[in-house]
């Protein structure tokens, strides 16, 4: 099925796929016994901005994501030495700025002196590290921002003031994190916003099973009062049964990070709430989303 969908999306070129075309494809490939396609209302989340085309976690990348009609942006955040919240994926600046400074041991002023754009392309030279406030200022009305916390729960007490000063509505801001303590702290300290527990899927070489199991995911999500799970887009694990169990637990269902149209179509059929991608414009065209 995956190969057929991929081939179809390639042959379509610039023409978008719509619901009827996708359904016809499923029938033609012998999948008529599957349940009907759900309404295609899923959101596309720009991973670190439009990071396929611009330097990740920069204002240039986030602005490009909005230009590409992303429904939401996702960025990564750490707390600096002087308690500022900055947008960067790594715990240090080596990979994206070429100078090795540890975020937690550096001030915002020190981090601002570096160039976070040249590594991607010379035209992005001089891109500074943005603060959370800088990123929130780019969010248009009706759009959302996913705030992925990369450090620990020590950052949570500093979030409310930044969120309040942004002027964004509570439903526009969502915290996501792999660290269960961060999600629990967010739900306790900022109960008015959603918080999704991020989880990957790793195969256990001894049992041959992927972990964590759906039972473990449901238990943990309940314990930390997560409003949803944002899970690695593994088609071998995330199937109809998996999703039904999430929905039965009243959890939102999101996946990361998908750039292949065939994979995106599969998760779209499963009724995913959002798909995180490096290429929002490309995937929007392939999925036939407006």
C-alpha cells in the first residue's frame, strides 16, 4: 500500500490529491474492506519551522512556515543562565552556530552574538537565536505554536509570563515534551493550555516488540494528565487498534516527523489530529489540503 500511494503522489505532479481520488486508489488496490475515510481536517505542523528550506528554529524558518500556510509551528526551547527562554534544539550551539556554548551556562546576550543561519545557506547569515517571545510574536490569529521543552521542569515557572505577554489565546499555545515531569508540571501550573507527551518507538531486540507499549503510553498519559500524545510516525505500530485505544482514553493523537506523502496519507486516514513535517507546503499540496 505504501508503495502504491507513493507512486500515485509522484505521478500527480503539481495536482493535489482529493478525497475521491484517495478513496478510488484504496478501492483499486484491494483495500475496499477498510473503514471509510474520515473528514480530512488534520493540521500540518512545521517542524522547527519550514526547516527543509530555512535554518531550523529561527525567525526566518517560522515566517517561511506561515508563508507556506502551516497550521502551526513547532520549536525547541531551553532556559539560559539568566532565565531567558530561547529557541534551539541542542543543549549547546556547536551544530547550528559553529561555536560551542552550553545554553544553560550562557546568557541571552552571549548567545545573541552568534550566527545561527549560515550553516544552512549564506543568505541566512546573521540569523540570531530567537527567544520564545520572539517566536510567539510571529503567530497569526487562528494559528498555533507547539513549544517543545528540551530541558527539565525548571523552565515551566517562566512560561506563564511569556505566554501572557504574547497576547495569544490559550488554545494557540501547546507544550510538548518527552520528559513526563515537564508535562505534569505544565498541567499543574498552566492548566488552561494543552500539553502533549512526546514519545518515540524503539524495538526491543529480545522480544521483537516496540516500546513503549500502548498500555504503557495510556498509563503514563493518565498519570501526568496529558491532553494528548505526539508519537513517532511508525506505521508498523500506529494502526487502527492503537488509535482506537487512544481515542477511548480521550487523548488527542498527533505524529512526528512525516515528509513522505504515502506515510502522511496513511496517518490522515487514521484520523490523526496533526502531522509534524519539515515541508508544510509540499505535504499540503500532496494531501490536497486547502
